[in-house]
């Protein structure tokens, strides 16, 4: 699934020798309350590299025995959430990464994917790989954006 904007941007970038990654797209319908119809949402994870478990009950990630889940999240704009987790924004339900003693001086990595039914996928990750910080409760949803898939 794609649209003309993605087709054009991808073609133009490739023609100029830029690497193209995954895309997000949608439609804007200004006379609707949820005016932005977005193709998918993102699920992201933050891992800590450690020779030993970060805490009792925190198991390593399947296939990566030295990486432990610190946080799972979902968002329509995951990088802004990662910034909030680092900057400790008070009213956004962030992880306050700098305040977690178990990850001090540990290598932290993050990644995000665009996925269908992003709320359900995030819940699966919380259940299969409980993180050091955070819960699997459903967070706030956007008042202006609807996720289509």
C-alpha cells in the first residue's frame, strides 16, 4: 500500500542516490475531527546491553542474550517519545531513563517499526518480554490522528 507522495519521494531520492527506508503515509480530511488518517503506528523498544539481568524477572531478548528490554512504547511519532523519555517531560508518561539506576553506564539502543494494529503488538511485547520500566496499560490516543491499519 502506498500513495503518490511516497511514489514521488522514493523515486526522487533514489534518482539522487539517497537510501530510502520505510514510509508512512495517509490522507488529510480537514472537515473531520480526526483529520489525519495515517497508514500505521509505530512500536518502539529501548534495550540495555548487560552481561547480567538488569533485575529479577527481566529476561533477555530472544536471539540477543546480552540485551534486555528497558521500555516498550507505541506512538504515531516515536522519535518525539524517545526524546521525552530522555528529557523527562513531566506530563507525558515518560520512562525517565536518566533516573533508572539499573541502566546507569549501560549501552542503550532503540528501534522502531511501523506495524499494523500497533496497540496490540505493543501489548504482546509487554506480555512476552516484560520491560524494566513501564506497564502494558493502554495510553492516551491521538485526538487528531486515526491509524488506518
